[in-house]
């Protein structure tokens, strides 16, 4: 008998949780900034590949912790959450979604 979670976790549920995490320097959420590079969901485990706008970001530890906490609190069935910091491909403002680009004055 396998131990399967009673709740199916969706990619969109994880993204919605991550939309609650705001980059304090830019005032936009991690998803709209294009900082989420991947989401893997398997047997109640959620793995998020997250990058930052700059490798020297002084808030990296707090952003990773906030992302992990948001998923744990808002995604039923997420028994384990791992947020991995990745640097490839390098983030650029081109990854920001159109609405956030407008709010930030890029367009």
C-alpha cells in the first residue's frame, strides 16, 4: 500500500501561493516577476526552482523562506516543500509578465 496524499496538488495552486510573496525591492510578486523557473509536484512533495533578480540580493534567505512558508500555509497536501535557488538561465526584466511590466514602468 502506498502513502498517497488525499489532496491533489496543482501547479496553479502553488503559483497562487507564490503570488502572495512580494519582492520588497520591486513591490511585485515572485510569479509576475518571472522568478519561478519550475515547479515539481510528486507524492505530496513540492519542489520550486526560484531565482532572484541579482545574485547579490541581500534578501535571498528571507524570500526563499517566505516562498516555502506560503506554500506550506496555502497548498493543502503539500507535506514537504523545498525551494531551491537557481541561477540558470540568468534572470532579466524580459521575464516579467506584461501587467507587472506596466506597473513597474517598463512599458
